[in-house]
């Protein structure tokens, strides 16, 4: 990509299937002062907002359209739509706060994988392949989940980034650290932080229909009630309700109304003694066995399985996940678990269905273990345990703080020696 200009860069990025659109730039204004090309005084998104209307729908990888845009605006910055449509999820690190937050995450969970990275005006963009399910978080939610200065750009309504070699408002040019670095999948711990607590939120906020005027109060009340059934905290429910209101209500209700609605339902809501399967599954990653579609279709061993063998494997893999990647090495027991219709056929062919399992001995017992699954389970267990303990620590700290405030608020008896004599 040596000396290519922004137009050539835009065309090259589009060949990757990424959805491109032109953004405003900085230009010389009155008294030779730089200002955003939009001409708006005090523009709050200088050199970062789109030059075209409905960019979410019109962002494209079509070469003719991109040529038309950059012929009209040859110095336009390159906007890149993130999310499922572009196949991209980007971690945006902004300033020293972002550096410190990322350092804490890496100390706790392990380093980010090496992936395509760009230097931005004040930080970095880490490019990852999109995981396939909706990732929608506000800037405030990202700061709470990941730490100040870190934001995820994926499937939000306004989620996009500025790509190299665009020019930042501070004059710095966006640059690749190494343009030849491949884009990899985000580490499991990052996806867990972004999705484990928000599976219900993503589907609720992303898949429901638009709510027209005249139905907003009733529909939002139902939405809020459903959110409380998920077992989430009131603060989390409020954030989600505000997001649904902004993205689905046409036009949105006032924020005061949404806050009042959540507070009202919180008073009458009776928490369930045990969480539903849906809420339990949405928060505990161990209830989710990841099905990697690309690995499935790319594995020749899987592709050569018969329909019977694939059925056996599917059931046995599910049982193995529940046992941390292990299966008992007992043909009769495995036959029962597989629900195979013919024991002789199963005994003869089961090794094909369990091609990636190896035999191990533990405590005098023989097992079959899938090493990759065992490692994945251990990583998810470790991450979930850390999150659970951190949550308990926060709750305990809040209780201690509340107790401290109660104690400090009580009147204290003045010692006898300090009392004034009337």
C-alpha cells in the first residue's frame, strides 16, 4: 500500500468486502484556522462524520460508487462501517486511559492476539473478525465493561471507524502498524466480557420491531418487564431500556419517562427464586458450547462422516462439554449416550465420530478427552469464575460502604470527661 492516496486505499479496502463511505476532513477556514469541511462552527465530530446521508445503508464496497465519491471529494477521509455486514469488530483504544485499561485486562486474562492494527490520532484500532452474533454497546457501557478509554465498534447504529491514511483532527495520519498482518478472531475472554452478560440485551435491543408513536408506552412497559425477568440488575436494565427506546421508538420517549418506568417496575417486580434457563444461560458461559462454523466446514474429518456418525458425534460432544472435555472410555456407555440404533455398527464406527479424542488415565480410570475442548472449557471456567468473584467483591464493598454510612450517621455519646459542666 506504499504511496497510495485515500482514493486508492478506499478501493483496496473495498476489495476485502469492507463497507466504505466518505467522511469529512479538516480544511483551512477563516484566518487560516483549520475547521471541519462540514462548515459547522463548533463541530463535535471534526473530520470523523459522514459526507453522505444514510451512510449505514449506503456504505459500500462497489468500486464505481467509491470512485464517484472520491472524484467529488478527493481528500475525504475513509469511513469504514463495522459489524456483521463488514465482518469486522474493532477495539478502539483512546489515549493513556485506554492504554491503562487494556494493560489491566491483559494482566488478568492474557495478551491480545497479534492482529491487523492501525495507529489513530490518539491511540490504536485493533481489527478482529466479527464473531457472528450482535455486539452492541454504548461508549458508556464499554467503559464500564472494559475500562475507560476502550470502546468496541461493531453493530451499534453509529458504529464505524476511520481507516488509514485518513488525517485526524490533530493532524496525525492514520497508519497501519503492519498492513500485511492478518485479521484474527478476538480472544475468548474479550468476547465473554462483551457477550456473556448481554446475550439477552443484544437480542432484545437488536431484533425487535420498530415501535411507532401510539404504542410506545405499552410496548416499552412490556420490554422493561421482560428485562426484569432476565435476572439482570436494575442499572443494566435501565441502560438496555434507554438503548431500546433510542433505537426502536419512533420518535423516542423522554429519558425521564423510561427512568420512571424502570423504577416503577422495580418496585413491583418479584425476583424469581431460581433464574430461568434463558437468564442462567445468558450469564454463565459454561452453558454455551461454541460451534465454530468455519472450523466445521473446513475439517475434512467432519466432512467425511456419515449422517449416523455425525449424529453420534453431536450428542457425544455435548456430553463431553458438560464433563470438561472428557468422556468415559466405555463403549456400552457411549452407545447409550449416542442414541445409536445399532450397537454393532456403533462399536465398529465410533472411532470415526470421535477422531479428535485421545485415551488418558486418571485416578485409575480410563477416559477419552478432546484436548481442544478441555482447554476451551478451562479458559471459560477461569474467566467466569473471575467475573463472579469480582461481582461478589463489588457487592460486598457496597454493603460495607452502606453499613459505614449508617454507622457514621448515628449520634455518638460524648465522653463524661468532655461534657461541659452546666
